[in-house]
């Protein structure tokens, strides 16, 4: 996996909050930011799914996880799947390809 460097600007309060979180976790600020980005992707995926703006597949892509992992994450957050017939049919096609 290729690693990219990103420079961002933020206000003093956000920076202090990041530094504080990093110290609490005994980590560096960069690792804390990466964890927050990952969590943010997951929360964004959940919200888009709940709002009907994303399918399970798209939510999984947003979160950067497999569909089965996304289903587990949604269950952990109390989100019920709103699967439609099309979702089931697509799953069946995928399973047939795998077998």
C-alpha cells in the first residue's frame, strides 16, 4: 500500500484536541489523525446508508471494509439492514461467481 503525506490547516482548538487525544492514547498525532479519519469514514458510511444515499456495497467502499464487515459494523451501531430484492439477487450472482 502506498502511503501519502498530507498537510492540513486547522484551528488551535482542534489541534490541541488532537494533541490531547494522542497523549491519552500514548500515540503520536499522525496516528491519532489516521484513526479519526478511519472512524470518520465508517460513520459517514453508516449515515449515508441510513439516509438511503448508499447501498451496503457503497457504504462498505466508503468505510474501506468488506460487505460482511460493514454488516457487522452496522449491527454494532444498531443499524438495521434495509435490503431490497435487488440486493438479494445481486448477492446470489456474486455467490454463484465465487462457487
